[in-house]
C-alpha cells in the first residue's frame, strides 16, 4: 500500500517507517521540523514537511500524495512533564489529537481513504475500580484528575472520532526502548537515575509498557489486517510500581527508589502522583494478540528494560543535555 505517516520522525515513527518500507509499502513520511527531511528520506520514505494543525495544508498533502492508508502518530512530547500541571505539558499534543485528527480524517474522507490508524494511549485511562488489568470494553475513568482533564478529553475525542470513521485507535502502553529520546529520558530514565521517582504508598498502581519495536510491529499488523475499533497495544505483564520501578533502577545501575507515604507525595507532587502510584490500572493485550496475530519480541518489560538500558553509561546519560526528537 501507499501509506501516509504523520509523525514520521517521532519515537515510534522512526521504527514504523523503516518497517513499512521493509514490508514493501510505499511510505510518505510527514513531520513538522525541516531538520528531519534527510533522516526520513534515508529510511526509504518520501519526506514531507507538514503542520498537522494547518487543515488546508493537510488536505493538500493528502490529496496530492493519494495514500491508501493514513497513520497518525504525531505528538509533541520532546521534553519533561510537570506532574502538577500535566495539561500544560501536553497542550500541543492535545491539539494534535483533536485538531490534527480532524484535519487528517477530513482529508481521508475527501479522498476516500478507508484505512486510518491513530496513536492513542492505554495507561492512566481505565476506571480505577475492580480488576487491576482492563480490556478495551472496560469503562474509562469517569473522574479524571484535574491536572489531566484536557489530556483525557483529547484522547477520548481521538478514540471516538477515529472509531466513528471506521478506523483504528491503538491504545499503546508506555513507550520505552530509546534512551536517546528526549521524552523517554526526561519522563522516566533521568528521574529514576536521580531518585526523583519514588514508590508512593504501597506502590500498587499498575502500569502497562510496550517496547517501541513491538509497538511498530503491532501498528503494521493493524494496517495489514484491515481491522476496525480500539486495541490495547501493551506487553504481557502489567505490573505495579513496586515491581517495575526497582527493577528499572537496578538495570540502570541506579540506587533503589525512595519510598514516600501518600500524604508526603500529595504535598510534594499533588494528587496525581498519589493516584499514579497507588490506583492506576493496567491493560490487557489479549485482543491484539488474538485478532492481529501479534507476537512480541519483548513480552515483558523485564526483558525489554534489560535489552534497552543495561549498556547505558549512567553518568553520561545523567550529565548530558536531554535530547529532543
């Protein structure tokens, strides 16, 4: 197929584009920064500078390139996250998930593009009651924390818009596997290495991860299987913070994480930190494995963390400036 990939230079795009080319697809790789032009061309794609928030430019790009499928993987998560004001950190990404999705869907309708896949998210979103591991049919959190209300709204908007248009929303787990990626370093690796990521309370809040390579493979399978609806794209082992965080610290050669009681974490970082550390639910990948025939290279974050991070020089990563993709 001829595939239009928005966000071609991002964390997943840099794995997705070469994989699509390897599997015989013709790829148009769109990105915002002109500095990525030669990089995307080197992966075998036709590069295109494009602002997804410019609806007229998006329509022109899609109509001129005439793709058979559109993949929306664009985010703006190059730096750190302010956990007390998450919506501020995600403001541009929220626009890409709403206005950017609308622009791509409108262009797809105009051209008659049937296959449309968009990046969504599984972690943080499922209702914090009942089972600790949720599937795609389980209800989402009806009462999101105040610091993330706009994030929740944008993700739900994307899910419903894409699903309503007959496309696929892939609810990925937490991405990992690229220590050079600015968001990954600032959001997870550096805080763990500097002991700024504590275990809160009983550390019972669950997380679901997915290695970027496995996420890219699942995305290609969703494209080639011509499916519809929502899929959790996560690994086989949802796990509480008290399990995965010390393991990651050990892999990185860092000191074990600190333990904070909930009241202290609430004062220092806000209610969101307590919720994430004690109440979050994980996600099941059973549907994706069953319907897409997805086999993970890293079925657990245990293998994946070791493969991605065990060779990192701790001091070099902590002391060097955070890179941005």
